[in-house]
């Protein structure tokens, strides 16, 4: 369950060795969910950034603070609140 900023990338640069390590983990069959507390962009934007680096991941495997908050609110209050 790696995060984005500081774990996979810092600013616009990928952390050295992160891409290779993640590709190897995914190839071994490990299921990975990328977690970020940054809710400025949708999960698809983070997935696209990872895909651009060669990491084959769907946006369903990215969890942002905004998505987590929305899911929790829907569970607690119900959809449409």
C-alpha cells in the first residue's frame, strides 16, 4: 500500500528504484493499492502518472483522501446524504 508523494515520486521525479520495485511486486502477483492523502486530482490522474512510468495499474487501485471520505460518508449517511 505505497503512497504517492515521497514514496513513489518526489515532485515530478520518480524515486530511484521505486518503479522497478513496484513492477517486480506486481509481476509476482502482489495486489497493490496506491494511497495518497492528496485529493486535488482524481484517482485516474494518479493511475495515469504511474502508467506513464511503466507501472500497469488501474485507477481502481488508487485511493485518495477525497475518495475515502466520500465512501465513508456514503456508508454512514447514505448516498445523496
